[in-house]
C-alpha cells in the first residue's frame, strides 16, 4: 500500500498562502490520547504543507493538532487519520482569541441523529489532549444509519466545536 500524504494549506491573515514557515505538531495522539511518533511536516509549495502518515497511525487511528505558527490564520488546525472501517471524530476547541482552549468544560452533543432525523444515543466524549482536544467513537449501528452530529461549546465558553457525518 502507498503511504498516505495529508496535505494542508496555511494562509496569512489576508488569506494569502503562507510560505516559508515551519508548522509543528502540538499533538499527534491515538484516539485514546496516547502519544504516537510524529511524522515530519514538509513544505510542498505555494502555501501547501504535508506529512506522510505511517501505516501504524492509520491502524491505531490518530488525531493531530498542528500549530501553523503565529503568522498563520487560523493558527491551529486539527485532523483525524484512521482506517475507513474504524472511524472516530476529534474536535479541537479554541477560545475567542483563537488560542487553544484552557477552560474546564467539555463539549456536548446538540445533535446526534440518523439519516431519517431520528435521535440516537450519542457516544461519550473524551478529553484526549489538554482541555482542548476531544474525541468520540460511533457505534457500528451508528455507522449503518449514517449519523449526523453537532457539538455545542462547553458551558464556560469556546469556539470551533464542530459537526460532521459518519457514513457507513
């Protein structure tokens, strides 16, 4: 199997592609929060950067937070790498200043419904890095019925909580 490249773009505050910076991983952890060996981030060109995901990361299921440097807007970005048969979601919380969330709250589900609009029991949300990175895993039954989800911010306030769909 060919290695998977995870590309991402960095932009400055004027939405111009940002070149010549050195983005770094803040976190590169399994879905349960165990630190994994970080791959090397390289500049591809024209504001695009990327890293090659090791097979072990795909099998373990990892989530990552990248600091695009203080010149990048937004500064932090998050993603998930996992095998398509074993998905999970991760959510990065940032505060109103776009810094990593330092509060004590946990996001909650405002929506967890199947494709017919029927509410389903949402999974537990687990903090996996600091107070800013959370993950949850859908059940096999959730994947069969194509669950859509949305999260609300913690009670003490945050931004960038997220939504998505699990398609089986």
